[in-house]
């Protein structure tokens, strides 16, 4: 029995990208080190059955979970309920968003020991942005949600988190209490209260384990050698071969459909007008943002974060 797992928790609408990431994760961690688990929130139907069959055949645990487990909260909060579902034998958990791609061994991350009560997360690019743009802190989004400046400098992303399962009930209840105090009204509903509840009291994970896809614009993949790419905002790579990822990160999804043609009709594509909008938007972002993100000071700061990272 293994005591570690990679865990996704999604609803049926997000199973397509999640399956790709989970298959990659399965190939990227040793069977004897960790299980790969997809928790699917909501009723079983022909769609979830199709995904379950693929998972069963490829060594991924697929578990259907009643929506009741979320206490009425939206799916974005689901990561704070995994301790209600996972068996206690899993001591170490690597939570992954479904909008990720895994391309290197996850064993070391599953096996690293984490002090009691702490967790590992990667710095969100927003934490770099406001400092390097020399914006007045009082005028930033992070200030508007009540985050002290010291915590804002370490504002982290919640898309990939490594934690000890025994700590998660306490962590989750702190987050849900912060979120509840604001009527669950944050722009980043899970990430903001997690940052407010923990401030800078977490352990920094290398960008290697949660690499923001737009860093591809600045060539940071050669500095960092990512093992998990995270596609944090729309468009996503399964929508099309947009900048900056192009065909390289789009084709795994088309291959997935070639491998499992039964998935073709179970996913919804984007409309041509939106496709065009995304194409222009991504090119524009590349032009406008690369001088900033590709600049020497940012490069230095990213390298510094990497050097100081706990793991
Ligand atoms: Mn995400």
C-alpha cells in the first residue's frame, strides 16, 4: 500500500484536461511511490463512465463523489475537502489542478518531508508583478483583499499544493472560515483566502513544480526545467495552439482524442469567434508583456526565488 498520491478533484466538465494530466502524472511517478487519483464530484452518467473506464485501464483511481461533500460550496473549493474523501493511509498528498501538464518525475515531490502544519506552494506571478512594476501597494489587488504587504510579496498560487493529509482538516477550516467571513466573494475564491489565512507561513516550492505557462514567453523553461506546467488562465492549451505554447502543448490533447475517440463527443470546443479573439489576445500579450517579464530584473528575481525555495 503506498502512502502518497497525486490527487485531482473536478466535476465532469473538467475531466478532459484532467485525464491528460493524470495520465502524464501516472507515467511520472513510480507505482510504488504514489497513486494517481481523480475525484469526480457529481452524479455518475455515461460521460463519467467513459472516463472511469479509461482510468481503470491505465492505473488511475477514479472515484465519484457526491456533491454533498462540498457543503454547498462551488467546485473551486473542492480541494479543501479532499481529507473527507481520501483514505487515511495517504500521508502525503500532491494536489494538482486539471489545467496542468506533467513532464518529469513527481517522485521527489511526493517524498519530500514537510514539517507539521506547513505546505508547499509556488509563488504566484502576481507577487512579482506588483513589486517590479513599482506599483504603490495600496493600489494593488492584493492590498484590496486585505493582504499585508509582507504576505503579498509571497502571494502563492493554489494550483499545485503538496501537503500532509493529517494537516489538511485544520488548514481547510481556517481557509473556509476566512472565505465565509467575506461571503465567499473573492476573485480567486480558493487562492485568496488561503493566502490570507496563511500569509507567508508556507514553504516555497520551485517553479519547476508549478510553472506558469506564460513564462514560456520569456524562455524561463531553460532556467527552471519545469516538470509541471500550469495553464492558469483562458485560453487553455486544449482550446487551441495559441501563443506562447503553440503546437507543443496543444497536441497532447489531440493525441488523447486519437487514442480515445470516445472522448471526442464528450467535450465542448470553442466557437470560431472566440478562437479568433484568443489568437489576437495571446499575440498581443506576447508583444506587450514580454519586455517586462523577459527583463533582467524579473529574471534575477525569478532566479532568486528558485535559489531560496524550500524544495
Ligand atoms: Mn489552474
